[in-house]
C-alpha cells in the first residue's frame, strides 16, 4: 500500500524550478531515501510533502490525504525533523519531551509509557536531566527524534538527520530507524550521504530539482550502461586531464592513491583509452556514489 504519492510536483521561485515535475511513490513500511548534492531540491521537496510549503503545480497525497486541502489531517499522521536542532537548549531532555507532549496532547499514563519506551529505545535514560544544549550532536538528534515520535506518526520525514554527526552516532541513529520501521513506521529521509542511502529500501537520485533515477540500491549499482574502473598511471594528473576530454568518458576523479574512471560502455572502454595515455586498469563494482556521479554527468552531457 502506498502512503506517499507525488504527481508532477513542482515548486518555482521566479524563473528557478527548485522542484521540477517530480513523480514518486513510497510504500507503507519502507525506508525511502532522497539523495542529491546541496541545492538539488531535497529540502524543498520534503517541505512540499509535509505541507510546509505550497506547490506551484502538481499534487501530493500522504496517508490518504491531499496535503494542500487536508493539511490538519496530514499533520496528525506525520512527524517532521528539520536539518537544524530546533529544541530548547535550556530545557532538559525530560522537559523538552514534556513540552512536546503538551503540544500533541499526550498526557497521563500514555505520556509516561511513551516517554519510557522512547528513552529506552534511544538509550537516553542516563541523560534525561541534562540540558539539551549540553548534549552531543548525536544525542541532540535522538532527542529531536523522540519528540517527533511522541504523537505516534505513521510517516516520519527526516531532513539530513545525521549531518555533522559522528559515525558511531550515525550508526546508532539508523539502528533506531530500522526498529521503528519494523514496528510499521514509514521513513522518508533526505540525505547527501550516499553511503547512508545504501541502507534504504529504495533510493531516488535528485539533481537540479529533477529525479534522474529511482530504484533499490542494488538495482542502481547493477546499471548496465556504465563501466567503472580503478586506474593507475605514472602521471595521475596528466592522465586525468587527457581522459576527461575523451568521448564516452563521464568522470575521472581521484580515489585515494588511484583514479576512478567511469565511461559510457556503449562509447568507450578502459582498454581503448590506453591508446590516449598509458595506464593500468581494473574493472570494479560501483558504489552508489559512483552511479550517482555517472548519471549526473550523463545528464549534463545530454543537455550540452
């Protein structure tokens, strides 16, 4: 059953199309990742889906409700966590949760049970008396998540939730999300981290306001149009400069001590390109980041 559906979703700011005719569907109980660089339109898309911004064109349905016409009904079904920590730094963990409990009308025994469960799930019980301003970045995100979950939403929207958070806290945060999804929650996360998107059930790749591909991480990595190589040469800089101008080459980027070469397999191969400049090569399985770079570059080449 789909719980989110966007049809030709568009948002313009003057001549700029920040979100350009986006079509997507998210199934109930799935983790869906919207991935793209800064300025791709991720946050604007998220705000349109949550009803925080009106679309210029198109329609959005969330949990069976039209976002533009039934916003109050939508708000009852969703939780939204913004990029920046938006809780009260001078209030403790307990006090922040009590404040949001009051806003959502969660009181009495229900509040006690929910608060206790969320504190245990996030392992935040030892810090419940600590002011929010004195929490680490990862703990602040956990607190924001707990406050967002107090009214038991069906859909959770997260805007770059682990931006600036250390790797261990990122792992813990995702472990919590997996547990929530097992309990029936749907998670829609916007992120610039391609390794993080690997954890999602499906990934939508976004660039310049448009979706350029949407599929499972595995299906995206098994893309048959591009070939990915690790290459090495005596003069990496010269090799990179020469290869970048060759027909069929989509990207040549440093990757540690080597270069990562991505080519359109219908137009070129590493073996053929050794006639341009000498290098050794090894074909490799692409990461999601490799796939995204290839698709963006192919789109740019087509537009040119």
